[in-house]
C-alpha cells in the first residue's frame, strides 16, 4: 500500500494544507506573471506609437519642403519654356557662320 495510508489523520491534514498552499502559491505566481505581460506590451506599443508619430511629423515636414522646392522648379521651368528656342538655334547658326564670313571679307580686301 502507499505511504499516504500509513500517515495518521493529523499528517493527512497537514499534507492537504501544504498541498493547497503550494497550489495557491503557484496559481498566484502564474497570475502575476500573466498580468505583467499586458502592461509591458502596452508600454512597448506606446513607445512604438510615439516613435512612429515623430517619424510621420518628420516625413510631413520633408514633404512640405519638397513641395516648396518643386513649385520653385516649376516656376523656373516655365521661364525656360518661354525662351524662344528656335531663335537661339538660328542665332547659334549665324554665329557659327560668322568666322567664315569674316575670313571671306578679309580675304576680299
């Protein structure tokens, strides 16, 4: 037979009380550990949210700066489009032929 049957009633009672206390201590430890995880997770999520909000603010500022730069470049592009490109090409051709015309003029004198 088992050793449990040979214990007297007081020993049985002490064994039951100690077993119940151990079960209670283990249950409390498990509950404490489980209660810590959500609070740690919430703290980590709050830190992540703050970090992401700062990143969004930085990106929005950069976006605003880029929009200013793009609008400035658009204005410059309009100015360049308004320059009569064909006239510039004709003027360059005239300048290219100028040295040969000067040589002919000097040679004919």
